[in-house]
C-alpha cells in the first residue's frame, strides 16, 4: 500500500472541508446503521495491523520518530546505547497486541451476537486512559519474554513504561487517523464510503461522546429523534450540542492539516512526521 499516493486523492471528509451534522446529510428515518461501528472497526483494525506488519514507509517513519523520543526518555533513566531497532520492534509488537485484542472481540467466532462495538471495546484503542493502561499491561507482559536483555531491563521500569505507553498511544492515534483518511487500498476506500464515517472520525478523537451516539440511526443525541434512549438519556451534558460542534470543528481542522502535510510528505517527510505527532500530542 503506497499511502503517499493517497495525498493526491481527496477523501470523502477532506473534500467537504467540514464535518456537517448527520441531520443535515441524511433525512431518511428508514436508514439503519447499526453495524457501521462494527464495519468501521474491522476495517481500521485491518488497515493498521497490515501497515504494522509490512512496516510501510509512513508507519515506519512514525514509529521511528516515536522511538527517538523513547530513547531520549531512556537517557533520563540512565539507559544509554539503546538500539533504536529494538524500540521500533517493541512498538510494533505492542500495537499489534493492542489491535489484536480489538479484532478478537469483533469476530463472530468469539461473539456470535455482535452487532455494534461496545464503548469498552472502542475505548481500548481510542480512549487515552484505557489505551494507555492496556499498553502498559502489554509492556509488563513483555518484561520476562523480550528477546533482548536490555529490553527486559527497561520494561521492568514503571516510570519508563508509563511514559512510553503514553507516547505510543499518541503514535497509534495519529497512525489510525491518517490511515482512515489517506490509505489508498481497497479497504481504505471502502472505509471512507461508510455514510457515517464523519461520526467515527469525531469519535476517534473524542471517544467520551461515544455513549451519546445512536448506532441504529447513525446520529448523535439531540440530532437524532428526541425519542430514543440515547436522546432521552439523563447523562447527556447540558452543552452537548456546543461540545459536538466544537469536536467537529477540531476534527475538520485536523483533516485539513493532514491534507496539507501529506502534500509535503515526499520531500519533507521528517517535518511532516514531526507536525503530525505534534497534533497527536496536542489533541484534547
């Protein structure tokens, strides 16, 4: 998959330059989108794991940047002369394990009645607290089995594991977002053909809105029907419409920036990776 070529292709989202409310886009009450979250998660899981396994150029550049940050962290913990390739291998193994956990619960073999992706499973990769905790557990699990002696030492350091898990979460966030918008494979294109793709981009960035999303209608609370349990939930924040509007604006800004940076990727790949990771760290 040559993701760099996708910079020349406008995604469904990027071409609109804004994330409109689903009520503006769809007025038909007969449309059912119950399985869209399942379709989305299966496709994005397949995209990310594939890029990790083949070590695509963009994926490798992103992981190498994050590994350089990790090496700087290790100096603070008095670990020196660390082989960068060891850190990159560790990153790949951790992310493959993380996405593997999600893929596992999405299969009909494991969950015959699965229809929508539950919040706990969505949060596994997209929520900062849940994903960081999951990554830390994966790192601890590698402490006794990692094939390099130095790796075993650093993985027994709680401070490093916590810091590394947080940077790896940001790296994974950027990777999944960019692949969702820019991967030029058949899977990437089919993902972007989902009518509810705009909602899932918002939810990737702001997973705390997930409980307020009506999967069947493919709409957020208040924009839906004002009758369903999502719309009538007592847990809807008072300023939810304003918060959702702000989330869409921030998502639109991120999409615009990704489009801009990918136009520069071929000749300025290090600067592009730096700016993408900077966005990953700064998203609230």
